[in-house]
């Protein structure tokens, strides 16, 4: 039992109810682990996967992850971290996002029925009478809700808070009671909502869930946490090559944190990587990148990517194989070509790549988005640390 908790501590910031966790692990009863998602953004990255790997460790010991799709609460809209009211999605968008979530979590979690269960919170909310819903609201005070920094900041800034946003934490908290949660593992931004889960469980006569908050690391730019909008994340669905290259792009100062949080390297090895300086620092980052790829794709693919990286960058050569993109016309701008090879990036992210000198076309650095590029002879475009595309004209 101590070994289980010690292993979880590697990526843990806070455990609320640690004595309860020890008691439940000692009981031998399989725990019900709440993993709730708001079905608005189905693009999971390594930061999200920290929680998933902790759950996977518990699944391997026979505990059950209850994957709660917040289809009803998604219609309400999670205000967490938002300065403005979140747009409401259609039921069709929610269903599509839910399917994507399930596909992505299966990259880490076991999905066999013995240790995995899928629920939707519309199961209890669609059938709940209004009088019962109002009785839930009566158990939470306005002062409790307004204790959230995010709500206070919006009021101080003169920005509106819709009533449904105030209701959201109440609904998420009641989910823990409805699904009989023993444990939930979340980011620190969800601590308030999950504390309300403990509140409802105690009020309604159920044992309160244990809440574990996990370590949050900066994105690959070394600043804000990983985010698709900032283009500073490593996606779970990124290819092995992209994962390897993105890890190699992080600042040296992040090697220790990434190795501890995103890999299973022994902690003494992590410490040695953190102490590496000079030429050894690059080798440390290579070891880290290989460990990240190994965790998701296996040691064989990690070895292939390590060799490819050394061949391409140590020898300053283009990769033997690269994705091909076909465009129309005889001439295009540098920005248009960058958009063609990175269709999922925002316009601002593409402009940043150009401004930072991270884009070359046929070996020439391009920093002018409007620069004209002739396509007759074909183009090799490199964007970022190690992303290559061959562009041909239709």
C-alpha cells in the first residue's frame, strides 16, 4: 500500500483525504476512480496524460476507472479558467467530441470491462425532478461559489457571470455522489469542483472521495502550461517523430521536470539528467525524448526515432522520407505554404514560426509571410525543430 502511494506521489501535488486512501487501499476492495471530462476539447496532450498514467497504475492493480462523459454539464459550459462565458456546443458536437475522447484515452487506459466503465451524467440529470435539483442548490452557498478566484476576478473586472456558470461546479460536485466515486485525480484547476464532490457525498451520507491533484509543467516553450491555442503542447495523437522532435525543442531547464512527470525513468536517472551540462545536456535530452516515445510507442520505435534524429540533425541532412503536400498554382506565398503543411495550427501560431526564423524553404530561412515561392521545381519546407514536408504542384 505504501509502495502504491509512493509511486503516485511522483506526479502528485496534493492528496485530500490521504488517510481515507490508505484505508481503502488496505481494504482490498476495488476503488471506483472518477475520470470526468467536459466534452469541449478532445485534443489530449502529455499534461492530461499524467492523470491517465496514474489511473492506469491503479487499473493494473484491479481498480476501476469510471470514465464520466459530462454531456449534460458540457451543455452548461465549464467556466474554469475562462474570462468570458464559454460557447455552448450542440448535441452532435458533444457526441463527436466524446467519441474522440474515448479513442484518445485508450492510448493509455485499459478499456476492458473489468477495469473500465463509461457513464454520462445525463443519466441522472435528465431524470432528476426540478424540486430535487433545487434541493442540491440549497446545499451550496453563494459565499462558497464566490470564493473561487476566477469568479472574483471576473466580478472585479466588471465582466458578467451567467447563472449557469455558477451552477456548473454544483453539478460536477454532485456527479461524484451519483457515480459513487472513491477517488478522483485532477489538475489543480479542478480542485474546487471536486471538493464540492466531497461536500455532497458527506451531506448525502456517502464516504467522501479522495482528491489527488497532479503536477503541472510548462509547455515546450518553457512558459505557459501546454495548450493547443499556444501551440506549445505534445499531443497524445502526435506521431512518434513529432513527439521526439517536440521534446528536443524544450529548454534544458525543463529536462528534469519532464523526465520525472512524463516518463518512467528511475528517479536517480532523472536526477542525473538534470545535472547534465555542456555536451552531456544534449545527450540527456535525447534520453528524455526516447523515454517519452517508448512510453507511448515502444522501445523499437523510440530507437528508430533516435537514429533518425541523429542522422538528420547531427549530420545536418534532410530526412530520407517526408510527408508530401500537393498545392495548386505556380507561385505561392511562404505563409500559404506553411498553412498547407500545418492546417491545424492557428494563423497567429504560423506567423510566430516565421517571425522566430523557424521556417526554411529549400534551405533558405523565410521570415516574410508574403514572400513569393516558385513551385515549378518542387519545394522542401522545414517548420519548427524537425518537421519537414515536400511540396509539389498539381
